[in-house]
């Protein structure tokens, strides 16, 4: 399994010690503001197990993110195939951080490391990012990492109840459009 490093972060496999902070993050209504529901501890633990299984199987996926200087777990970032109910195919980049990690540039830094891995190690031709139309903070990260939005590709996620979280936006970045950040 690949471990990625930036100046301030380590993107790594999941540890048992991550489960408590991961569950707390997913139970925080502010962290889950752009999702239909918060997650139970059991749901969080199951997601971490799936993420680690993907990392073990293929060497990439949703990595746990820690602050290199302190070892503090702050969330996840990585790459995965878009869900099969999405109206297109491809590999998406994503991130979710604990509220205490917001505003430090960690999401951008971690996303750039994942993009670099995707383009350089996986030889991807393009990487996508998806979020709700109302998630302006994630869209700002998408723009900071060089992605562009085409409103013609926006779609309704029919697995989400009717309301403001159903509409999704799509950002794209072709190979060559990223800035490497790994050491």
C-alpha cells in the first residue's frame, strides 16, 4: 500500500486508533452538513474497514490523513471510482476533515498529493471531484487544485432525498493540469 507525504501531512492506511476520531467526525452535524445524515460509530467503523480493504487490495483509495508533526488523525482524502449510480465513469478525488482541521489548507494539500499519485502512479488521464451544489467550501478546494466546473455536467443524485443536497456539481482536472506537492 502506498503512503503519501507532503510538507505537513501523511496520507496512510487506517489504524484502530483512527476509529474514535473518525466516528466523532462523522457524528458531527457540521462535518456532515452536505450529506443526508450523520453516521453511527458502527457505520464509521465499517467505512474505515472498507477503505483499508481497498488500500490493501489495490494500493490506493481513501487514505487516513494525519498531521506529520503531531501524528494527529484529521480525516481522509484520496481517490476512488465514482459510484455506479453516477451518470458517468471515472476516478474521483475526495476529502473530509475534522472541524479542528478546517482553515489550515490541509484539504488542498492532501488533495494535491492524491492528484499527483493519480496522475503519476496510476497514469490517470483525468480526475473528477463531485459535491453538492451547496458545498461551497469543497468547491473552493476544487478550484484551488486546478479543477474546472462545467455546469452542463451537474446532475441530481437520486439516492439523496429531494432537497438542497440532491443537486451535484462536477469538477474535472486533466493530466498535466496539477501541481505536484509530494517530497
